[in-house]
C-alpha cells in the first residue's frame, strides 16, 4: 500500500540517515541539541518552539524563558533550519483591543501557513492559561486576534487547512497549575473568533500516556488520515515524564481516531532530555515534512531547557501507528 503525503515539497529540510543497526521509527540528530539554552544574551532556556518554511529559508517562533524566568515568545530565522538567529527582544503583538493585547506571559508556540498568512498559536496568559492567536506575513510584525477559548487551555494546534469550510484546532483543556489530567478536544471556527462544534478526540490510556496528553506539531495530511504527533505524560515517583506518540485522525471528521500508538515513539533517554530545568521531558512542537520523500524533521523541547531534533519518515510513522495501535 502506497501512503501519500500531502503538502509542500521541501527537499532542503534538515536530514540525517537512520543510524546503522537502528530500527527506531524516530531517531535523534547526532548534533543535538540544535538550539542551546544560552543562544541569546537574555535566555535561561529556549525550548518547545515551532518552525516553518519561508521561501527558500525558514522562520520560527521560539519559547524563550529569560533570566528573570519570564516566559516570552521570540521570532527567529535560519537558512538551513539548523543554525538559528533568534531576535534578542520578544515579539510585541499588535492588538486593537487593549484587554487582549495586555501581554502577561506566552509559551509553547505553534505556527502554520493557512491560505495567505502564517498563524501563530500559543499558551497565552489571560486570567490563567488560554490559547492566543496571531498572524504574520513576515515574522517581523504580528497581529494578535481574540483568544480562542476561555481559561484554562493549553496546546492549541491549528490544522493546515480549513475543514468543513472552517478553521480547525485541537486543544487540551486544563487547570491553572501543572494539570494532572487532560484530554485532546477538537473545535471549529468560521473566523478565528467564535469557536464551536467542540468534539472529544481522545483521552489518557495507560503507561507513558496515563496522566495527560496534548497535541504537538501541526497535523500532517496523508492519504491514511491526519498524522497527529502528540505528547503523553506519565506520573512517576520522580514527577512527570513527557514522551512522544502518534495518532491517525479521520480526514473529514478529525475527532474520530483511526489508530493510536500503544508504545511511545520517543521518550526522554539522553542527557539533554533527562537533565535540565524540568527533567525527563521530550515535548514535540513542530515538524518540517518533504511531501515528495516523506522525510520528517521533528523539533522538540528537551527537559524544558533546549531544542532538539529527530528524524523519520511519515510513511513509516503511519504504518507503525496502524500496526501498533490501541484505541481507548
């Protein structure tokens, strides 16, 4: 069966072949971390960030926790998606409504091209965490829209095209703390202001995804469904452990889960994933995909401190998800 990957042809994305003798469906970049914690003068840590193609280059929005330990979002650019120049000052969002534009904190951004502009979503502080939404054309000027939902919510991830004529998003309702629970839900909007048609997508299961789950990169459209890479959390005797899994969602009704990995596809095992400000975290936020080859470059946060990179093939991930699936 030939699995078709829809989207742009991106032959210039970062790539490294699978290590000899490895059978892993995802494998780590040998030069990780790709972005160190101290890349810019103000940064305590740079992690849980998102990147997209931009002409023949790449652009991104980066979570930067500064040395005052304030959570901010910075813009960045790169010619090869490996060596990044990140602006020293955080993004100053332009808003017509002072109530919305009064920035408190922002973290864990995602970014996606839809129709004619780039949209950014992030966990936005507004009487607690909710989903901020903004757009940009050049990664220099960012226009903030209404928050998508009431507090409390995290991990708001837009689909790369409209579904049923509407913008579509998955998110994870939460609480005002570290949230020892959490399922993924789906919502639609005609205008990115009014959201409805809320549907439950999937909840926690056992083992590595038994405490809470949340969507990761922008879903990848394939002939077999939307490939949604997500994080799952286990509560261990030493705190939360964040790992990575994958699910296939129906193309027309994405709240319907077709398959879901029972084993994780990446878990914190290396030093930069296990040691940092928050140990034992692999948190996926972005993926660059070459539709022609199916090559995938997955960006993820390591231990809430650095940004790391892993590689795989979309076709292999789809097959692995279907062959190792348990649906709850």
